C-alpha cells in the first residue's frame, strides 16, 4: 500500500504525464533505439486481476470457482505487453518481510538486534542453498500462486521471487539499471529508491488505476486503450524548486507513517512535507547519514537525540514553517510514533536477493524483447491448461486462444524479417489514430495468417490473410522488408466518380415489353448499351475490424477486471452492393 499522501504530494506534477501505453513504448523506442524494460510489482497485478480479493486483507483469495476471471485478466495483460515487444519481469513478494509489518504495537519495544540477526541468517541460507527456503515453503501452499506460476511457466515467461518486499526488489532492479521503470501503484517503490515508475496501468484516460473488485473497478472504462502515468523523479526535480528524491520521500514517509510505523504524532501531510524538503537544516540528509551505511550500526542514543533536535527546531520555527505557533503543542508526547531502529533498517536496507540470477533476462524467455522463445511453447499443453479454467465471457475458446497467441507474437515474427515472412504477413494500410481524441499515433495495418505451425492445422484457406492487427509505426524499422515492398508497389488508380445523372435500371424483359406494346421509335444501339446496368459480383472479405476488420479492435472476448463484454466476433461484416456504370 505504501503512503497514499506521496501521490497527493506529486499529483500537481503528474497532470500531463498520462499517456497511452502504445504511444509510450513507441516514443521510448524512438528516443532510446530499443523497447523499454519494466519490473512489475506482482502483488499489485494479482490484486488488480482478481486473484487477491481484498488488498487490506491479503488472506482473502479467489476460490477455485472464481479464479477463471482472474486468469483471463492476467493473460490479457500478458498479451498486451508481449504484443508490444516489451521486456518485463514480474516480481513477487517473498516471506522475509518484517514480522511487525501492519502490526506495529509499540515500535520502540522491538528488539534492536532483530534486523541484524535476520539479515545474517538470510545471508547464511543463501550461501548454503542459493535461495530462501521460506519462499518455496510458503508460496507453494497458496493455490492461486500455483495457478499464476502455471500460466507463466506454460508461456515460458520468467519471473522473480523476492526474498522480502517485491517493491524493494523492483526498486533495486531499476536503480541499478537492469530495468528502466517499475510498474506499480505502491509508493513504497519510491521509498525503497526507485526513481522512475509507471503508475495506474488501466483503461482510464485520467490518472486512475484498475482497482480489482472495488466499485471504481466496475465503472465503464473511458477508452479501449491501456494507459500509464509516467513518474520520473529526475525530470520532476528539474522542473520544480521542491525536492523529491529518495531520502526526502523516505523521511516524509517515516514522519507521516507507512507500512512499518504509525507516524509521528502531530505530523500531517503538510508538516511532514515541509520538514522533508527543508534544506537548512537538512533533516532528510542527516536522517540518511545515520542509517545509510549497513556496516555502521546506529546507536539508539544518536537516534533519540535527532528526534529531540527536530522537535526543538519545530518549536522555535513553527510560525515560519507552518504559519502557526505550535510551541505549546509540541511537548514530550511529540516523540511518540517514531519507528524503531529495527523498522528503519528495513526501510533503508530491505531484505533483497544477495546474488541475482540474471537468467531471467535470457532471450529464451518470451518476456524479453526480441525473443523468439515462443516457438518452443507447448501450445497443446497451454491450451489444455487454460481451457480447464472455463474462462468467463469466452464463447469460442479455440478462436480466443488462437487470436491471443498470434497477436502476442506477431511483432516478433514481423521483426524476424526471414525469407518466408511475406508468405504470412502483409502491410495493407497506414493510418494516424487520435487516441481518445488527444494522442496521435501512426500505425501500420497488418494482415496475417497463422505463422505458427500449431495453428495452421485445419485452416480452410478461404481467406489467405484472415487476421488483422494495427501496430505503431515506431515499432517497425523504416527499412523493413514489408515497408520497402509497400513503397515500391504502385498504388492502384481509381477514377474519381462523375456526377452525371443515373439512368433507371432496366432489364431485357422491360425493354421487350416496352418495344412491342406501343408504336414508339426504336432505340439506338448506344441507348440500349446505356440503359443496361452491369452489377459487379460481391467480393467477400472475412475477419474485418472495427473499420473494416473484426480483429482490429480490442479483443471483446476478454475481460478487464469486472467489465465483461460478450460479442460474437465470428459474424461477417454487412455487405454493401455498389452500382457501376
């Protein structure tokens, strides 16, 4: 959960940072020459997908009878990221989180040696076994985690099991350059040191998240596209005189109260923000200096002196700081609510994986940009596994499964540029879309047929390129073989329609009856030809999207949280007959 007030503090600077996910990825690739790399807070995703029914009561999980909806939401999210060729790593919480989390009691009563004994034990276990034993024992006991791991394993998607807080491990990955962003709604990622976040991954154009089973999650989404809010502390600090860095946000959280403490008595959001951003004296920096070095064990007396000094400063400068005289109010009770030394060490030095296994970034995993590992997926096994959940709102499971997989890896297939590519994929059109009337995005219209052998069995061949997908132009190189071929292909010239008067349609019987019923002048040959109207045979086109293909729009057989939409995507478009002179 973190500290919600952090988002309130940052909100004025995030007003124009909401962007469609497709545009964010396209713009990032244009700027950096590659796709973004993202660490995902797995706990947030499990809640938003519906595996965890109540974030405040994590013990409430989806039952076996209702887990199908959560699986459907989870697969949809995976498909959206895979289809954009993004590198992403799901990071799940481990068991070595502080035992006092959300159960503060009397913070100063916690044993001061607790953190260091836990840390030393943790390091010894890793040196001996190479992993945290508690993670395996605890997580395997949760049915929904077995399901999640089953989906990821069947799709060859790698993931990380943290030793402690998943947000802390995500922050470490981002801070050390292994990923570019952390995708989470939990402000703890900032407290743990992340500097760039993607927040509120949802279909809302304003800065709202997908909130699982809450009433907000049941509202109709305002867009068909997915959006994220980009939080970049470096950019934010350069645009304001205020200070929003790791240490100031951590100090703000400690004063206000976070997952490890209730907050210092009398400190609201405004007062805590003033003290955290103060630079003369710089209490946030001094707080950091006391605890930042793990090799130096801070003394309780030093910590208590710091608390007293801050309290005295607030007494002497309350009018200057807070526009009000709080001297009488700031008594001995103001020291209540400070976290213990033990808790602070978990803020500064969370339990992390000592030796990260970077095989999770290997290109044999399909969640790594540019990977062709999808060719090794056992699609028969994956189809059977997902089919057992009887996914709600999926009326044609085989069709849904085919389109989900083919859409997920089409861009990978397209970027391979092998010799047989044109046998399976075509670029047939280009268009600039105005997403929600605000964000322009130029896309290629791709027509394709099954390019994976498993899905080629049983294809009738009635339409050689039955599937359609719009892909942002920024994700495909301009020298791509299909783009080059399209530029070289001459456009068909269609004569502009004339506005001459249209003759009434007549058939042979009409002319015969009229000719022989009364003594009228004979028709000239030219007139006969003009009166005859030739009808073109109707050319059938299958699988047309919202404009001309049913495959072009969002997959309506999928469900996002509580929005379940049923549509028969197998229906053909209405045929329009045209007269041609």
